[in-house]
C-alpha cells in the first residue's frame, strides 16, 4: 500500500492530521525529516497555529510522526525536527 493510500484510509486521523501528514511528507528530506516552523506550516496550509499544533499532537500520539527537539550550541532549543514514521 502506498504512503498516500495508507494516510487517506486511516480512520483514526482527523482531516487536519491527514493534511499535515501529507505536507510533512511532501516537505521531508530523504530520511523523512522536516523542520518547518509552526507558523510556516500554518501559513502554507491556511490553518491557525493552534490547529497545526493539535494536528501534530494527533500525529505524534498515533505514532505517525516523531517530534525531536533541536538545540543550539549554547543549549537553547532552536526548533523541532519532525520525522515521519513508517
């Protein structure tokens, strides 16, 4: 089954989570990773930041996406990396 059919057919995913999952897949590098800011994702998808955060939470909770914090050399957090899980 293709990635897209798997996402479309997943009855546990909300419409917002499906849209975000497909967005992350489209924007991912060869390892399935992307690190777009919440604001950028919200603007690109014409969604509110809150809706994007809820969709990310859904994807993480259902095991579709792994959220990994990224840090600067001084220890401060810079962003999150989102890795699609198979």
